[in-house]
C-alpha cells in the first residue's frame, strides 16, 4: 500500500519492518538494529559488485548507442509488438544454460529494444519475469535448482512425470503469451510508449554530443560476449553465478570500450563511465537490501513456527496437501526453494511412500507450487529485478503479480487436478 501511495520501496520496507518487529521473538530493538540491518548488509555484500558491474556495462551500452542499434535492428525484422518476446526468449535461453544472473544481461539490451518498439519498460520487465516460473519450475529435464532439489528426497529424476510437466508448461506459456499480448495492445490503445520522464530516461544522453548509431555487429557483440564469458566461467570453471557475471561484465565492458574507442575515451571518458555507471545503481542496491531485510524480520516473527506447524498439519488429498503447504510456506519465507526444502526435509520421504502417491507427480507438484506465493511484495529477488530494470512496485508489480503469482497458482493447481485423476 505504501509503495502504491508513492512511498519509496526502501522506506516502505523499513516502516513495515519496524511494525513487524513488535511481534518478533528477539524484541523490537534487536530486530531493527541487528536482524534488519544485517539483512541489508548481507544483500549488499552478495550483490553490490554485481549491480555496479552491470551498471558500468549498461551505461556503456546506452551511451555508445549499442542498445539503440540492437533495438532498431530487431524491430526492423520482427516488429515492435514482438520486442517483449525477444527479451523473454533470450531470458529463457540463459535460464536453460544455467545462467542464474540472466536478468542483469537481459536488462542491458532491454532498454534499447523497448525504446525502439516505443513500449513502456514495465512490459519488458514483465516479459522477463514471466520466464523463470515456466523454465525453472515446470519444464522437464532442466537442471535448475528447483527441479534438482526434490530428486534427492523423492528418488526421482529431473524428468519426473514428463507428461504432467509438459501439460503445466504449455498452460503456463499460453497464459504468459496471451497476457503479454494484452499488455502490448493496452499500451498501444492508451498511447503509453517508452517513457520520456527525465528520471527514467534510459536512452543515450546528449551531453557527449551527437554520437552516431554503431553497426549492428558492433552493438550485439558485447551481449554475445558477456553471455559466452558468463557461461564459460560458471559451467567450465565452476565459478559462482554472481562472480561469473561480474568477471564477464568487466571483460565485456573493456571490449566495448575498445570497440567504441573514440566515443568512450574521447567523448564519455573512462573516469566518467566508471563513476556514473556504478553510482546510478546505488539506490537500487539499497532498495533491494531493505526488502531483503524485511524478509529476515518476517522470518523472526513469533508466529512463524506456529504457522508453519499448522500448515504442515493440513491433511486432505496428499497432492493437494503438498501443493497448499508449499505455497503457504513459500509465502512466509518469500522464497520458494526454501519453502520446498523445508517441506521435503519434513515430509518428503513420508509422502513419497504413501499408497497411491506417485513420486514423480509429487515432484512436479512441489516444484510448480514453490513458484507461487514466493513473489509477494517482500520478495528480494523481485526487488532486485525491478532495480536492474529501473522500475518500481507502483509501475510494475501488478503485472509481475499476474505472471509470477496468479498464473503459477493456476497452472500448479491444474497440475494437482491432473495428478489426482491420472497419477
């Protein structure tokens, strides 16, 4: 409510934490001065360098007009109304390749693409956040953590219940496509285009003079390179996803400066690129950290253990029990994987051994249900994505809610019905 009333997300998270802290087991003072502050610091220590590295890379892509060149070329061949789907496809490919920091990479090309299509950035962001619930949480065979986790508890494989998995995936894809089409048509009908608000203008500025738009190959090469380097560091050298992204963007930023040497060195200048690229991301690091801190405060609530016990004691049809309990725990934790892990550790083997319960179908229901209420407003990953896309809750959350909460609830419930009937 505060976000929709114009209160900054970080401030709203602080106020909400202060209210929640009255009901925590550690007491108000300890919760606010230790738990919340630690949450903000933890998030910053994990992601600040990634945000700053992405800021430099995105700044160079913007000011050298690489983003505009990519956007104009794609729009020329596929049309403006298909721009969000290009972002979704790139995000899906990166997800399937195991690049968990995909949102930083996609954002680098999103602004130029959406500007060329004259569509608001919230539609581009919606297209990107629509991808994970389908790719990582419904598709069979993917090696993403949500799909791998149940295998060690249930004795299944990542290809568990492939028919059920494909049915859920197809439903999820169809709903996402139709909804994005609706958003595009709505924006066209209302005349809502790419923002020209100075505080949210992502196109190249005029402060460095008239910079010519580079050829497409020179514009797209940094995107290809950062994907290749991030994949190599993560998959071949086994570097963590965040560090792989950081190293990949450092190298790619250097290559971008060389490719556009005259513009970067003589017009923008290296010190300005470094300074402005990093500092413009500071507000978004703080915003995401404050939301992360609120999540930790919520987990300290005195009612948390009681609520989890009550959720775990739900006893209806085994498939429906699993779905409902994981959904609710994911909401409490603001993290679907944590909710699924908690459930598996307590009930995984017990449910898998129940007569009439197919472990593969149970695997699929658990994974699909863990991506439902994990995207409520206190989700730090949601705040992180909005930060990278330079949007906010008021502008984007209602669309994110449909794609990351409402639709997953629908397709995961359909999965429960299919499991009850056929498994």
